[in-house]
């Protein structure tokens, strides 16, 4: 039977929503807020990605590209819109750039190819995936006890939002080679060295 969504029944039969976390003391509710950040691989490097349900487009700051992607200007495409708005005011676009993103998963990574608006005056440390590509790829964010996202129709494959450990921007292969060639402590057993 279809639901009556007219205004006369809008506020009837209301029940309390179940909370997953302990209700904080008054004035401290902000302590439960967390960003939907994760570490992704872009051009064989680890980079932070924020999945922002409040941003209508995916963006990256020019300063971030300058610091982490040499010659990124060669990949820049023009954009029709020059001015974008944020909560802090107007921001200026210098173009768009497409970056292949690999979202890590133990059963196989997921590849996305979003186009990011490059903002000249943004102060973002990493990439921000807006609702433009969240809708395109069918990304759903779940804030249950176990925070994760799903992509597309495969709701069984969950990508954790609590994975955010970017501490270096060295190529992944170089890091692996460094570990392979590293010296082990002489006090470790052979089994400990392999684990």
C-alpha cells in the first residue's frame, strides 16, 4: 500500500532513531564526527582521498599537485566553469585533471577514473571525491559500527573508511624493495623474520 506523504501526516507516528554510539554529554557531540578518509593508490603512490557527500564536484588543490605530481600541468584540460563556491567563499578553477584511483581491498582493488577540478586557491591535502563521481560509480557510505563504502551493485565487497595511513609518498615498489633488502635484527628467529 503506498504511503501518504502529504503534509498533514508528515509529523505523525515518529519514533526515536537507534544510536550506534554512546550519546555524548551536551556540547560534545562533535567528538564523534570523523572524515570519510581513506588511502588510495594514484600513479603507484599512496594519497589521501576524502569522500565528501557535501561536495557537488571532485576537486584537488593546485598546491597538492605541485608537491606530489611533477609535470601535472601537461594533463590539465580546460573547464567551462571558472568559479566554484565553498563554505568559505568563491574558489578559482584552472582546469580539470583525470587521475586513475585504485581503492585497496584484500580481494582485489577497485579502479576509478574520476575527473578532478583543479582549484587554484584550495587548501586540501589530497583528493576530494564529490557527489558527481559518487553517483556515477554508485558509491554508498555506511556509518554503522563498521564504517565502510560499497561501489556499484556489489554490496558484498566493502571498502573500509578507517584505512588512512598516508605517511610517505615514496613509490610502493621502492618501499617493497627497501624492505626486501633491509637488515634484520640478529635476535630474531628465522620464523620471526619471515612473518
